[in-house]
């Protein structure tokens, strides 16, 4: 076991750099707890540091004003308290807003503001004099992500008079009325049903956005449905594809799906988010994983966390056992009905529940800024018989923390040769130095985790570099 572990063990014993005491978080009460510093003024200082650091994906030179967006949209950005665009927003927006419209394939790390980039484009293309005529269609892989994007369109678009935004997800569109909105955010299956039943007039659509595009265009999954949707839409529609990951095989298809697209790609070494400290827990065997998880929860009191497991059954089982041990947790997976799922995620978003146990349904896109820790209770696998490590899903899962410059911790549980090797392969793929946690030394484990969560920024990695100053 030890030799396997050593293959993925980074020199983890270097202590995390001390952070100045002023930057250490001191949560006041439950509702206010985040992994950012605890006062707004400081948060802004930290964020602007990041946005001035040329190496950061949040870096930008310009302001939103320079994009020449309508006043109503700029007012929406002000209401969101977005001061400066991130790199993806600054670079992709001028290309997407240009006339005649151009397709776009855009890649940027998790938590760097891809949503606002495409939402601003969508809003700028909607003719508000026809509010019930669908003009933009946004597709996402889960009902939760569709609802979240709908919220972002509504919030940034709150001063766009007349704007109507609907979610095309199971149970949301009344049969009698059909789709009666300017912007539609949905999942592919429901959108196809609505079109087939002639409840969704797609003839005037000007923009098609596909979020998590590599997942959505994957022929093993939703690719066929997305292609069907596209084949029914006007041929001149502007197509925008967004994701943090674009494996080469899907990229080739994406380029056919969105012909002649402008592209923003990341290099392999740029994929990981610096603010996320990636750790792994070396468990002696599968049985002890659960005890170790509970022990960990005894230590972790800051912010919210997400536990990813492989199956619905294990989600339910861990929920049952954690609840029996006195933890308040939420489990959300595909077995629940839509409305139930909405309520469960709302509980987590609001902080009423701090622990979310889930499957890959929520691996992508979900944005809850208070998430400080992500646990891979099972290493994500793919392919026939779950034989191959799923490096993309790993990156998306851990990307539920470390949103827009915040710090976070991911802890992946390994316990046998297969899980060790899978994680080692993922680590090699992204060239990451995983930090080992030892379940026999809880003092050190606690310190390693807490040092990150309590630091207000991503250690020395985020220090403004000499060239930018
Ligand atoms: P991604 O889709 O790239 O993973 P999101 O679009 O979900 O990331 O954005 C992550 C978080 O960053 C969200 O909470 C969002 O409100 C915030 N955000 C996005 N753009 C900005 C900005 N320009 N300034 C401040 N916060 C932003
Ligand atoms: Mg996203």
C-alpha cells in the first residue's frame, strides 16, 4: 500500500505559509460563514489583487463599461456587485457581441465567471419589444444548473424591462400555455419534448448557448439530444459553447457543431484552479472510509461542503449513517423528483444544510460560494465497467469550491490499488502535487485542512508577481 501511496504523494510536509492575522477568517455566526475573509471591504481588496495579477484567470485590464452594453444590463452588473470582468469575460465578450454574430467555443477554469459571459451576450441580443417570443435558448446538463442559470439571467437582466426567462425543465412549463418567454434555459430532453409538442416556437431564436459543452456534446451522453435540438433551430443561429474542460475528441465535434467559431482554449497546465488545495486521504480499506469521513466531519466546522459518491445508493447510505451520528446533511441525486430536488438544493444554498451528499448530477456548474471543502468519497471513473479514471469529472467536482478567487480544499479518498492508481493517473494528467492526509494523525490532518480554509487567499500562489508590479 505504501509504495502505491508514495507515487501520488507530494512533498506534503512543508507547512502552509503563515497568513497575516488580519487576513484570518473569524466567522461571526452561521449564516455569515464563508471561506472568504469576514468583511466586505477586505474581500474587495483581495479580489482586486487577483484581478490585477496577470497570471490569474480573473485578471483583466478593462471595465464592463468598455463593452458598450445597454444601460439596463450595466445596471444589472452593478446590482450583482461585479466591478471588473474576469479574463474570460473580458476576452470572450467583444468576440461574442460583434455583429454579424460569430460562433464561440470558450474554455475557462471553474469559478471564473463563464455564466455571466454568455448571459451578457444573450441579454444584449434579446429584443425586449417581443418579450414572449423565444429569442435565446440555453442548454445545461441538469435541472439544478438550468435553474441556476435562469436565476443569473433574471438577476443580471432585472432592469431589462419586459424580459421573461423560463426554465424548460420537467414540470416547469404549463401544457396549456407552452413556452412564453424571451429567454429559455433548459435541459435537452425537456426542450425536445416541448418542440415536438409544438409548445416552443424556435423560429425566432438568435442565440444557442450550451453550457458544460463537452459533457453536452459527448456522444456517450447528451450529444445526440443536443444535435437533434440544433437541427431544428434556425440555421443562422449564433452558437456559444462553454466549459472548463474540452477533451480533444469532444473538441473535434464541438468545432463541427459550432462552425468557424472563435476559440478561447486553456493549456493543460492552466486547467487547475490555484485556490483549491488538492489533498487525498489514504484509507486502510473500504470499510474504514466511512469512519474516516465522520472523523473528518468532527473537525470541519467552517463553511459548507459537498461529498461526491458514485451511486444513489451510497449517497442514501452515507446520509442515513451520518444522520444517525447526529450530523445534519442533505442528499440529492437523480432518484428524487424535481420539486424535491429544488428544495434540497435551496436548503444547501441558504446554509440551512451545510453538507451536501450527491452524485455526478451536481458535479458540474453548481455555484455556491460558501463551499469550502469538496470530498471525493469515491474517485470518479468512466468507461465500460468504470475502468478509467474520469479526469474531467474530477476537475468539475473539485471546482465546486474555490469560486472566483476563493480558497478551498478537495479531499479524495483512496483505499485500494484501483482507487490509488486512478487518482495517481488524474494527478499526473493535471500535473498536480496532491497533499497526503494520514487518518492516523488527526492533529496534522486538521491543521493541513484548516490552514487552507482559514487563509483568505490561495497561499503564496496568488501573490502578485514581480512583473505585474
Ligand atoms: P463558471 O461557470 O466559470 O464556473 P460562474 O459563472 O458560476 O463560474 O461564476 C462563479 C462566481 O463568480 C459566481 O458566484 C459569480 O456570481 C461570480 N462572478 C462572475 N463574474 C464576476 C465578476 N466579474 N466579478 C465578481 N464576481 C463574479
Ligand atoms: Mg459554469
